[in-house]
């Protein structure tokens, strides 16, 4: 079948293939979901190198981590070339500039979109600082909520605007736009300084211990390393590869005390988006200078 996406016509093969087994949503349902949140997913991915998580047989089948753009892309699908020094290789990754690229990726069995926190104008200078509140297996979601509230308090003290979302799993993410003036190492260092402040305020619940063996199963880990080069997490509005089809859903701050991650799915999000629009719409207009956090990092003796 063919889908009209703006001025693009995209052929969707196997539209009836079931991708999400809990309710039975198909590949076509996935494409229609992304079309329903089009402004939001394009804003989240725009101009960013993007790794794809593909599930050719649905989410119960094998997952393919795809850095390079899959073969067969039409000429209008844009890319950005990245260099990976460890392997001395390059990869041309998807670089979304329009909704058609997202739907073409769905045609290629993509479920999850994992963008970099930098854009193709200068891929070595992030413009997004990511706070990843990552619960250990026995950590209740109440701790995640509390860490988000404390993070919000600290951000307000810093004069930074945070944009929260569910992870699509068991955690929460908070994004902050920053000036693209620092490399990945400095952004990661600033993120660690922030994480340490959250840990200081919630010492019984939060950890910044890097090694898993040093964390309690009930800890909430603030994963500052998600700001390192070539580390990616699911974009706002990205579906996750699980049978329920959960979504990494933008939230209002006052929703967090009652939010339940499993409530946000490809079945529920279209109506939510129609009601609220993109809750991250203003993110590009709220740019924070990392300097106060870098001063905290100096104060705490944090190395790059």
C-alpha cells in the first residue's frame, strides 16, 4: 500500500504484519502513529544523526541496531556522515528533516529512533544535555518521580528549563537545550556535576556510582554517561520495542506525581497529542549556558 506523507508517497510493504502482540497493532498502525505525532517526532530528531532499532519480524523477533542508513533509501532521505575513531570507520546515519524520512524508516521496519544529542552542523558540539533517571530492577517508580522533582528544583535554581518525558521503559528523561559550545567530554562532566547534586539531596535513593556492582538493586541511577559521544537514548515520541508499544512521552511537570509509564502507548498517544500538541514545542527557545555546572565540576574536582 502507499501512504501520502506531505508531498512524499511512501510504499509500505506488509502493512498487516503484527508488530505489537499485546493489542495486535501492525506495521501500518505504527506508521499511522508516527504520522499522528509528526510535528513532535520531527522536532525531536531534526538534523540529528539517528541510530535505528529495527524489528523486521515485529518486536518479539530479533532487534537490529542500525547505524548506517539502510540500503534502498530514496534520494530525498538525508544523512550525516560520522567518524568513529576507535574503528577508524565512517557511517552515514539517517538525519531527519521531514516526516517522510520517519515513515520511510518505518517501512524499513524501524520501531525506535535514537538520536545523538548534537546536530549535523557540528556533530562534535552537543546542543542537548540529557538527564537520564534510570531505576535499578527493584527501584520503585516513586523514587524516579522524587528524583525528577528534585532535578526540577535544581534546574530552576540554575535558571535552566527542563523538558521531561518518560523513557518508554521504567525511567524518566529530562532534556535541556544548551549552547553548542562544548565537546562531549565537557557536557558529560557538567552532567556528572548535576547528577552529584541530585545525589547529595537524595542520598538514600540516588546514586552516581558508575559500576553496577556498586549500586543497590533499589537505587535510582542518574546516568550522566548518556551525554558521552555516540551514546543515544530513545527520542521523544519514539515507540519502544516491547509488546505493549510504550512510547517515550513528553510530560508536563505537574503530571509527574501521577504519571505511570505504561499509560503512554501507540494506542493512547495520538489522542493525547491531538489534545495537548507537542509538549516540547518550545525546547529550542530555552537555551542554557553550562558554565555554572562546569564551575560545580571544578569545585568537586571532577575530571573529564
